[in-house]
C-alpha cells in the first residue's frame, strides 16, 4: 500500500521517482549502513563522509540536486541530523501532525514523518500537503523570545560549529529578538538515553524475530541496537513513559516563556566514514531532547567550517507551533550564509 502521507503528495501532483538508501530500521545517527552500503555525503566528493542518519539517502538526494525534496522520518533526530550534515533543511513536525498509516514503525511514541528540502518554504509546502493543511502565508516582523542552552550543556562541541551557532544567535539579537540563556532540566545526554531506552524497547518488540535470527543479514550494529531493547521489561518501560509525561509537563510549565529554542543541530560536522565509532552516538545529542519533550524542530544551514563542511542551526518550538517555527526559520535562514 502507499502510505497516506505519500498519497497526499501524489494527489497534489508530486512525482515519486524512487526510494533512497538509509540506516536499516532507521536506527542510527551516523547514517552508515554496513549491510547495503553507506550513502556518500555530496559535500565532499573526495572523502567518503557520513551523511547523517537515519534518513541518510533522502538528504543525500536533495543535497546532490537529484531531487528538490525527499521524505524522512524522525524518532530521535533522523531528519534534522542528515539535513545538518548535508547542508540543507530538515523539518520534524509536531508528533502526530502527519499520518503514519503505511509507515514501518520504529518507536511509535516518537515516530514522525517530515520533509527534507533545499529551502524552508519548500519544507512548509510539503508539510502542509502531507498533514492535509492549507499552505498559510508567512507571517514576519514579530519579535520572539528565544531560549539558548547554557554553554556547559552544549559541551563538547566542535569549535567551528559553536562559532557559527553563536554568530546566528547574535544575528537574532540584532534583528530584535529577545535571547535568554537557560538550562534544560536535564543534561542533553540524559535526554538521549531516555529517548533511546523507550525506542529500544519498542524496536525490539517490533523487530525481535529478525534481530534474534542469526541468519538474517542485518547490519550488525543495527542488530545490537535492537537487541538492547530486550533488557527493558514492561515495568521499566511503564516507568520511562510516566517519567516522560512528567518531564514534558515540567518543561512546558517552567519554560513556556520561550517561543523558540535554538541550539546547534549536531555537535560535529560530517566525519569520514572510516573514522566512525559505532559504539558512540554524538550526532543525536542535541536532537533527541526535542523528541523526548514533544517539540517540533527544524535544522537549517548555518554556514560552513574552514574546510567547507556544513553546520546546522536547530530551532525548536512547542507541540502545535509548527507554523510559527517555520515562519521564524524562514526569517533566520535569509540571514545565514550557506
């Protein structure tokens, strides 16, 4: 069957030209695939660099100019990470805004479809079509309250990623927005772990038959990530879910003054594939908080490093504030060089 969100694109006139390679079962932030091959990040034609995951091939196709837009899924950063590393736009809408009928599940508490595009305007268009919404006019000129995590919560971060981020924050101030430094209630690695535990539990119950069968030709690193979920029993899972509900309520009540939360999309630019340590998960350190706290989020290009590698600016807002987030991202993107 054709997924309902994709059928809406077809009905609106989109031409679907094919499927792209990705991380197996959408579990992995590097974008590697040791079973079928890792898509080549087109930002470097000489060195095979990671494209970011899990929607790696979708981002590569857009960044390489093969298509104007592609679709990804985001359970812990899988749209925003590859968009950042490939120098394009990736939008994770509010959870449940785009229907998931016909989509293979990974972590049903977080799974979200979204567009990967060259521009925020294109991301807005695809989002509205897939969500069954009219395309609104952009609203500009409003001064917003932007929350920026304290530097210690972003550490460690590549110096050039951080420098580009700080320049964009200063540009927001200069544009008349109120910028306030704050601290998340928990460390970024804590949100990573909490999101990861819930997803691991769900992924194991979705795919345990394949993961436990040694004859299945799975990416060995993906197999290991799925099997990690068998150590999370139902009682532990229920506690994790209850803790998340409380964490969302705490964050909404304590930080409701912010219209936008800004932070880098990834702490690193794209690294060579042959340097990847699959036992580490740095690329989702800034994205999983958005999934866990039920925020919508977008990554937009945020300048390059001295060696020409893209860096990303991640903007997040409250569940249901997709239109405001897209408006702000479009305004900010006009002042950021690629």
